[in-house]
C-alpha cells in the first residue's frame, strides 16, 4: 500500500495534474510535419522534469529530439527505466473533431485532445507519480531513468541507433512502458506481446501526364486500375496475405494462451458495434477476430490516392497512383524479409506500361515477453491496488517498437502497463482520455515504483 | 474556293482572332466549380456574336447557361447548326503547368492555355469564319444557328432536355461539331463515331471513424482493401470488363472499316512514346490498340482516394474510400443498362462490414453516323481546300454527347470536323492549340459554309 502522504498528494493534485496534461497536449508535436512544435514540447518536458528534481535534457539526433531524465534515489535501490513518447499522430481529418485537437477540454469525464491517451496522458501519469514521491514520500523509492521519445508515431526510425548509443546511460534493472490500454473499462491489463510493422509506400507511374480517358482509354495501362489489382492481389480469398513465405516464421498460439483468451469473454458483436460496423471482417477467415488482431500478421492499405479526387467528374487516365500499405507482424517474423517479399510481389504485379517504385516508411520487429518476473509481479500488484481488480495478461495488435529494442539492446523485458481505454479514439478524431484513468494511472505508477523496490532489492540491502 | 475578299479577311485578321481566343481562355469556365466564371464567359460570347451581326442570348437552365445565336442569310439558303462548348476541364494539377492555364501565351507556334484546343479554339475558328463572311463576303452563305454549351466537360447533364425544349429553335438542315482533332499533324479527319459514357462514383464506408490499423487490423474490413478488390475485379485477366452483359450490344467492326484503319498506318510505338509509356496496355488483349480506343468499350478508374495521403506514415484503417470510374461505350450499348449492371456488380462485391454507395455522375450514349451525305461531302471538300489534303474518316474514343442527341432529337447526323492535334494535351496540364491550326480551321469553316450552300440548296433555288 502507498504511504498515506503519497496517496494524499495524488488526491490533492488531481486538478493540477489534469491542467499540466492540457499544457502538454497544446503542443502539436506531430513528428513528420511539426518539428518546431516537437522541440518546444521536449523543452517543456525537460522543464517539468527538472521541477520534480530530476536531471533532464533534450537529446538532439537525426530526427525529432528525445528527452532523457534521471534521478538517483539511493545506492540500494533498483533502477527503473520509464518510457513514454511525446509525439502524436497527425490530427487530420480536422473537420471531424468536435473541439480543437490541441486545446484539450473535459467533457462528460473525458479529456478530449490529440495525444490525450496516446501517449501524453499516460506519460503524465508517471510525472504525477514521480511528483507525489518527490514532494510527499521523502523521495522516489527507486532510481529512475526516463526516456520520452519524439518519433514513436512514425515508427521510431532512429530509436534503435539512439538506444544503442545510449545503452550505458539508460541501463536499468527493470523497464516500464505506459503506452497501451486496459482490456476493457475497469479491467486493467499487462501486455506481453506486440505486433511488429513493415510500412511501405508503392507508386505506380504510367503516362508522363494525366491523359484523356476517352481518347486513350483501352490502349494505355491505367495506374489506378493497375494499383487496385496489386492491392487486391495482396490477399487471397481466404483473407491470407499472399506474399511468398509471409507465414513461414509465425509462431502458433499456444493452447494455454488460447484458453486464457477465451476466458476474457470477448464480445465480438459489441466490439463491432463500438467501431460502427455491421460485421467484422478483413483478416484470415480461419482464425477468430481476437487471434487475428493479437497473434496473426495482417496487411492494411492506410491510404490510397490517384487521379482526380475533387467534386464531380474528370475523365482522365492519371499519370500516377500510390498506396501506403502497412503490415503488422508477429513473432518471429522479420520485417526485412517481409519487405523483400513485398518488393518481389510488386515487381511481379507491375504490368507493361507501368513503372513501380516502392519505398520503406517504417519497420519494427514484433516482440513476445516473459510473463513470469519480479517486475511483472510488481505491475500486477500495482494495478490491483490502484484499480481494485487483477490485470489480465493479453497480447496487443499495435506496435511499440521500443519494446523489442529495449529487450534486444538493454536486455530488459519491459512491463507494458497501459492506461488507455479501448474507445479512446487513438489515431482517430476526438481522441480522449478518461479523467479517472489519469488519476488511477498516477496511483498505479506510484505503487509500481514501491513494489519494484521490494521485489528487486537484493536480500541484505535496505529496502 | 473561297471568294478572295473572304480569304483576305481571314489572312488580315490572324492576330485579332488569336487575341480574341486568349480573351476567351481567360475565363476559368469550369462547369462544376466556377459557375460565375461560366456565366461571364457566356456573356462574353453573346457580346462577340452580336458584334458579328448575330442575334444572341444567354439561356439559363438547371446548370450552367448555354448560348444560342442565329443569323438569317436568305430564305433560299440551307440552315446550319454550329455546335461548340465554352466550358473547360479543371486545370488541376496546377503545378504541372508551365504557364498560367488561364493566361494563354504563344510559345513555339502553340497557344498554351486551358481550353485552347478543347473547345474554345475550335469554337473561335467558327467565330472567325462568320466574321470573314459577314464583314468581307457580303454576308453568310448559309443561315446559321449557333449553340455554345456550358456543361460538355461534365457530361452534358442537362443538354438532352435543353435540346428537346429548344428543338424548334435549333432545327436545321445540317449540323457541324468542331470539338475533335486531326488524325495526325497534317492529316485532317472527319469522325463518324464517338464513344458513349457512363461515369459513376462508388464509395465504400467501413468503421464510423478512422481507426488504428495496429489495434484493429485483421478484424475489420478495410474500405481501401475492399475497394481495390472491387476495382480489380472489374476486369478479367484478358482485359475484358467483367460486368454482366457488358459486351452484349456491342456492334462488331466491319471488315471494310478495319481495312481502312489499317491503311492509316497507325504507329503503336510512336503513339506509346508520345504518351511517355514503355508499352501499351489496359484494354482487351484480343484487339489491336486502335480498335480498343475507337470501337471497343472500356473501363477506367479516373480517381481514387481513401485514408491518409499526406507525407509519411499514418497507421489507420480509414472510415471510407471512394473511386470515380468511367466506362466508354460503343454502339449500341445503352448507358442505363451498363449502370444497372455496375450497381449489381458493386452489390455483389461489397464485403461484410462495408456499406456501398454508387452515384451516377454522367452518362452519354455512343453514336455512329452516316458517312455518305451532302454535308459530309461539304466537310471533306472544305478540309481539303483549307489544309491541302483529303480528310480520313475515323472513329474516336472520346464522348461528345451532343452528337447523339442532335441525331436523336433534331434528326441530323452532324459533320464532326475537329481541328485539334493529337498532342494538344487536352484534359491535361499544358493544353495547347497550334496557331496554324486556328487559322486553317477558320478557313475550313468558311469554306464549309460555302460548300454547304451548294450541296444543300434545292435545285431551282438560288445558290
């Protein structure tokens, strides 16, 4: 149990923690398009961390900067690496937001704004927990290192080299990543697997300019028609991805996991309704939807554009068309092998009269984590204390590339303790974070630090 | 042969005719998006026609206005209906134009601007010819009625009802349509068949908002993936359109026509090079490219859009995706039957989790004209006189819906005497019209009016 003073500080500072999260959301820190706002956001974090007694700095690199901070509690304490990211998804389409995505407002118990849940709100929970220990608990019970990334939403293109370069500085005894979600409202979860990512963009070029589709139609390969054939061919009729060898390295789900997931009582009808679709679909017909999202690799076209897209008619065969395609990968698929297979597939599906170009936008390896460890136990107990219910252990369909990189480069199987709710609209218009989740999350983080000290302190040392 | 005075007037007014064409191009008369510019353009035409001694007026209707003008020469003269259109294709993509599309400039013998060839330049040739007869030839040799349409580039949605309502006012003994092109530079052509059009727009809606493709990928039907499958399925592997009954009403090409086309010496390699493609493609593999363009129906996707199309990555399953699809039809296909087949096809290819919506943007019937008539002879002789070479008789892949409507509603098989060149970039950036074509066209129009008086005047009447 948290010390009373820490608990009281958390209770007394609910308004302040919410206000500071609003400040953080006000930076439109979109990695690709808003570099200056990213830098200002990173500087805001440094100032906030320094105000909590941490040593903090903005670390410049190839892309958007990262923030590193640290605080030494005492020599006997274990060291915890806390990871979050301050960059956010683009807010487009802007006209579907009910309020300004970067001027967060509370409505019906939810704070609405881009990044409210993913990941500024969850990062803020750790800041609140650190504050409570520093100001009211006599200092942090663990040594803390904190890393706030600036390029998570674009696939962490430079994080691997960054982690390798700062491996010594970021070395720790345990790691926690709060960039995920509950299994359901009231049902906390610890995630032990994440999908990887291979995100490519393919462009088909045909005639040197848009040409008249009446004059030339029938004699010239249409880049849109051809691209549609390529995209369509990427799945077979059973919903399987048609890339050669795509499933060769996929680890099958264990019987124990499948049984545990069945006990989760996932309601497919309710899930479909929450997304506004009449029926589920889109993946391998041979697998249940939950397994398709958590343990099977997929392929989705995230964007497509070509030709005339304005109002009314324009009768052209366009000069080009392009598609953004992301594949979510599961252990032990290798994104590099997948991208190579994709490129071979494009080459084999490029018809005469078309020149194809494929570029890699992002890649991340899938990860599968140990479920039995002192830090997993610390997380389980912290969530139970803060939310009154044992967490379930789940996989997750999204990618948090840092997880696999922390495993491979720092040797740590992180505790994935996420605080979002499934209907937070992350990556969508009207992203939100439940105000009660923010406060519960701060409490869980504070308890996690305490539990970790107990669980990881070697016998004979002071704990 | 033209009277010397008429011929001299045409020669002396080359600069003036070019200057007035530039004035006409300066109106961005795009039917869908620029209604005010369309009206101003129509008013400019009325003023110009009145200055030539015609009675002219802007006729308002449901969409953009049309212009009707007339001039009675004498009771013995046959009456000619001249058709052109003053609306133009959208100029987008603007950044591919080397100069302002609506501020026409002459470069290397070509006038560059939107509508320079299609159709303001060709309409201007008739204005120049009318001026020469009125000012220097003692008046027009035929009674003239002129119709300048305002919605040709969007498929003439209201022209059919307009023609029906004004059938009496527009009745004539012959019709000429100048909205086409030479077979090749130096090779004039009379077109005796045009393809029809069925232009539809299909939208696939999935989740109620864009959702995270990692979290949900594999369990939710992706509107882009599904739309790509629909578009791909619209052709079979032989390049045939897969709509049920699509080819049932297609008239096969006669052996005589095929032999005449072979004598045209169409160079497929040169044609491909002119479009910037390494190889032709895109139609029915069982037919030669020229036949595919002129005498076979086709299906092209003119535009597609869905999901994130900005810079870099966004990992979403989008709420919707849509495609604009045009089908070019040949005699005796019926656009209404084709659209009905398309709608059935969409219904059969809409997967679970997707709601489809199909709308009709435009339709036009194909047309096949008599090649033996006094007015065809008049056109043949006029082109020969103006350009020093007999025209070839060809079909054309584009649609000029008015042609079929004039045939059906006014009972006239129009002479399709077009003056563009195949590389005029109509419907593309950097549209142009050769300055010499403008002047030759004015001469051909003037000669056509004269020939028509001879050819159509009944014996015993003054000619």
